[in-house]
C-alpha cells in the first residue's frame, strides 16, 4: 500500500467530503429543529429573562462548564465532573491551541492565532485521553449510564477516541512510520466529521439552545439559574 | 389504552423548544444525581433522562433521519404498550416534577417540563394512576378532589369564621383581591383559612373569596391533561373576571401556583390586567411596608428552618419573601438547611405523588433525605408555604416518629400579629 498516496487522499479529497458532510449535516439538523416552530411565551415575567441567560452562560460556559454549582452534586459523581471537564479542556486546547491544528484552521479560515507550546498541549491531550478511558469505564459501571447507553454511545466514544490517540502517538513518533500514523489520524478525523451530524456529539450546537432556554426560564421567574 | 394516542400527543407537544433540548442531551446521566427519588432508592429507571426517554424515542423515530434509519434497521424499537405502562410508573410515582434536575444538567435542559410532556401523553392514553384519575374525576364532577362541594365549602367557611372569630367575605363585589385556597387547606388545615383571613383583614386588604372559584388545586395539571388543566384554570379566571377583581392570590399550594402563574398564559386566555401572585409575596409586602405588625422574635427559641417548595420557590421565584418574614419572627433561631433556596431538595410528595397509594414507598424513601437535612440543622420547627409539602411533612413526621413541629408560614404570621 502506498501510504503517501493514502495520506494525500485522507487529508485531501476525503477530508473535503467529510467536512462538507459535517457542515451540511449540522446545518440540516439545525434548520430542521428551528423549523419545528417556536411558540411565543406569553407569561408575564417576574424577573429579567436576559439577565437569567447572561448568568447561566457565565456560570456554565465562560468559567467552566462542569463546575457543579448545585451543592452536594459534586461529591456524588466526582469522576464524571472531573473526567468530563478535563476531557473537554484537553480537547479544545488541542484542536484550537495546538500549532498543527491552528494551521489547519488557518488554511480553512484564512487567519491564525497564537498557540500554546507543544509540551503543554501534549500534556493536556494526554489528560484528555486518560479522562476518556475513565469515562468509558464509568459508563460500563454506573447503573444509570448502563441503562441509557446503547451502541451509539460507544461509537461516540470510539470515534472521538481514535483521532485523539492516533494524534498523540503521531506527535511522539511511536511504533509506526509517520505517514502511516498521519494517514490513520486523518482517516479517523474524517470518520468523526461524518459521524458527528448523525450523533449526539452535535450537542456542541444544541447546548446553546438548552442553555438559553434554561436562563430564560429561570430569569423569567426571578430565580438564579 | 391507546399507545398511538400517547405518541400523537408527544408529537403535538414537540416544537423547536422541546426538540432542541432533546437534541442537546449528551446522555451523561448527571441528572440522576439531582433526583431525590433516584438518590433515595437507587433505581436507575428513576433517572430524569430515562423518564423523558419515551419522548425522545418518539421524537427521533418521527422527526429525525437517524431515528427513522434505526427504526427501519431494528436497532431502535417502536414505543410499545408495555413501555407506556412502565413509564407511567416512572413519571407519576417517582417524580414530583420539582425540576431540580435541570439545575444539575450541564446542558441546562428543562427536564421538569419535558417530564410533564411525558405525563401529557400518558393522560391522553388514559394511563394515569387510578388514584390520581379518581381525584381528577371528582374535581371535574364536584369541583374538588377532596369533596369540597358547594355545601361543604359553605359549612367549612361558617365553621372557621365562627370558631376563630374571623371575617371571611364571600363573593364580595368591588373587592380588589380574590383569594383562592387549596382543597388541602380547606379540608385538612382549616386553621390556615382563618390565619390568612386574619392577616388580610389586619392589613386592611379589600379581599374576597368566591363560591365558584373556591379552590385553586388543579389535578388536571398533575395528570398532565391540557384539556382538564384549562377547565380548572377557567373556573378561577372566569370568576375572577365576574367579580371584577384586580388580582388573584394563590394560597399555600405549589402545583396550582405553577399552573396559574406560569402556565395559564400559554394555554388559555388570561385577562391582561389581572395580577396573579402568591400569598408569600403578600406576607412579605405587608411586613416590610408596615401594613401588619408582628411580634419581633416571637419564635426565637428552638431552631426553626424553612423548607423551599419546588413550585413556589424554585419554580415560583418567591425565595426571599419567606426569609424576610422569618427573620422578623425568629431573628436568632432561624437557620437554613443545606442545600436550600432554588437548590432545595423536594419534599417528595408534590406533583400528585402523595395522592397515589402505590407511590408511598417512594414518597417515604425520598423524605429520608429531608430527615437528614432537618437533623443536620437541628430543626425543632420546619416552616413551609405549600400545603402539599405540609401534608407530606405531617404524614412523614408521624410515619417516622420525628420530634419536629411542622408549620405553615401564614399560620406563624397570624399567630404573631399585633392587633
């Protein structure tokens, strides 16, 4: 097999197709949900809806999405909060602030930004990978998670895990020739891009809907979200 | 029973508001940690995410490509009759719709409302637990789930008026404020009627009761039937208009307040200039404006704490008012339970749960969390502003043989009035 040609394919044609599928798929899902219709809320508010929305984003998004604001919830599920939070931190640090990834963004968007030094990104990626393994074990052990997890949940895990672990091995030049690892990394990214619109990983978009609704509902009632 | 009717109701309830939230769920399961029924029993099916799963399955199989695809391939099964029977237990017997789960959800999904939508499907398919159904039918037929007929209402008012020597205006034309009691207060806590009447009179409020809009309880809202909810709401709204009042005051009843204050506007016509508020709001307003005078510190002594009702505090917004009042009555001995206010743990009896016999084990199990809270703060008295909570507390204090006094906020205020 000619790995260089395969690499060209996975980072060229296949990547473009996957990216288009990702964008098209997400736009389709977004539009479909929006077109289901929105009833006007006629309830006279007791507090500020906008205030509630601002507060809930400040609490839940800008600072640290996984901080358990509600007392005693943290102690009941530390693994989930810590692993979930660290996974997202590592993920976003790597794909936004890792130099090679920033260069991909630059080629797509036309502009770049400062990045973190490699050792820091590398550590964060390792933490994210460890967190993912912890989350998988937790999903197999926790009674509620066992109940609500089907094949889709494990595919979600696998399709996110593969790009992360191939990327990590590639950065460290371990075991396989570079072009092999790079090809596999790109292939797994392509698969992930195609998978996202068909899965719950799309929550990165719908998060903004549910958060806004949460803030509106609590703000309307003059209750802290 | 008709599964299809339930599914059609789910589909009808599904607009962008519901769909976007179902899409946002990552299936992380963290909501389970907020549910007092899951915490108390450890039954995984009681996790809020699982309670809304019927709604999610119906939505995906009807509206989404991946859902249709999975259904065609047999990966996902259509909702069956047995599913509906199972979920009827989860959403009625193990959920008070207290909405604490929405506070823990990393996505902020408004799970309480979605569970209410699942109940709507159950009600359409005639799968409401027998006890709850019987109560709904009584309310439709007699006007009250607890047997408050015209005659009983008149008798109760006369008796309360005589016994506590308090003036209780009925159908008074020209009154500004219509007060609507819950059937629990009328039948089980009649002293509350006297207490509220005394306070309103002391404040010089121009108020009345109505012989037609005589109780605020809404069992249609418990069961999740929009049709019945509207019937019961209209009894109050229409007679409020008839009397020409400016505002309706809901007394110590949580679910009814949620229905009238936060739901009615979206499912029926509410007159624009009609204000709907809760008695707790009036109490605090009277105290802070000096319209009533209370013996300050009259409740100092043993530790006194406040139980936040899910529908009056977390979903109703009246969080500071009861505290303002209690800080006057018991500045030294008032202590907060942990967690409290919008994060409070529900009593376990709301949402119709206390009306369902089969739910008793769940209800008692959930209350053990409350006992732990009470013990941690060393409470001698626990105060609340919801008669449904109060019914649950009164029953559980007896059931568990606890040395705690259960009191309604209005009652304490009336006791401390300076004439």
